[in-house]
C-alpha cells in the first residue's frame, strides 16, 4: 500500500458521492468547457479558512470532496461532511494528543 493510500476515499465512498450528486442533479456540464464527464476525486482536500493578514498553517478548514472534469480538469469542490464521507467531529489523530492522555501498563 502506498503511503497516501490511507488518505484515499474508498471506491464505495466515491460511488456514494457520485450517487449523491446525481440525486441532487449536480452533475451538469462543466462551467469551463461545457462537456459533461466528471470523475470523483480520490481524496478529500482542505478548504482553508481565510484569515486576513496572517496564514494559519494547519488551522481549521472545511473538508472538501471534489469532482474533476475529464476534458479540461476543472475542479469542483463539495463540502464533505454533508456528503457523508467525513464525520462532523472527528477525534484528533493519536499523535496530537497530550502525553498525559496515554495509558501505561
Ligand atoms: Zn471542463
């Protein structure tokens, strides 16, 4: 398994996104080139919050699923939480927890 495989959506999740967008009639022609041939992206990407005058690396962000036009590669993001592919309030990764939270013995 490649290192980034653990961050990839499963085929089931990608199918769910495609079905959700079809049900919502959100699979219309590409606004950039006019073709209608979309592919659900393999990952969830970050929509960083805008913070005037500063940059917050690793700060809060919206998780975004996306579809890609297969003709011109225009990217169209959709919020991943209401799509059901990201939990609304995930637990922080174990490596970010304080040492006092670790259980010994
Ligand atoms: Zn296009």
